[in-house]
C-alpha cells in the first residue's frame, strides 16, 4: 500500500504489487506477482510457517522486536497468536464434543444390540416351541393314521 499526498491536500492510496522469485533445490524458478495477501500466503507456504510467525518473528519491525520483553499479558497474547492456541482450543473442544457424541451413539447402538439379542432369544424360544409342537403334531398324526387304518380294517374285516 502506498500513500501519497496530492498537491491539493488530498491523500491518494495505491495498492502495490509484489514480485517474488523462489528458486527450488532442483534449479526450477517460480515467480509470483500478486497483491500483498497472496504474497503473504506464498511466503507462509514456501517457508512452512504460519502467518503470525511470519509477522511477529521473521518480518518483525525493529520497533516491535522487543515484544518478548513486554508485559506478560502482551507476551502471552503474542504467543497465543503465534502458536494459534485459539484454533487449538477450539479444535480440542470440537474433539471432546465429538467424543461425547460418539459415546452417546455407542450407548444407543449398545441398547439396540441388547434389544435385538433379547428379541433373538425370544425368537429362538418360539422356534423351539414350534419345533416341539411340530414334533408333537407329527406324533399325533402318526397315531391318528395308525388308528384310522386299524378302524378301517376292523370295519371292513
């Protein structure tokens, strides 16, 4: 950003472009020509650091370079920003909430499994009763057939 004062007293703002050249280990050269935001992102990605480390540690202005010796509250704020503790704490809260949700889901699923196990036991009992009734029915049918045959022989004979 460039600010200049016009002869009539008005301020003029100009957004400047940034040109960056990055040479890779294999000899390949990458160029970027963009606005400041894009250049900051490019630097962060190229150096493998966060934007706060780039601003507060690597490219810290000389007047602000003594921030580690500042008041403890301000130092803590700087470290929180550098190490992204707000994001970390939000993520930890998200993980904790997700664990609670998964535990609730697990309890519901365990209850469903228990209910299905009880139903399966009842089904097996009913099948066993059915098989016993079927066997008993077959037994009575054979007795009936034998008696019917005996009756028919006595009747005809």
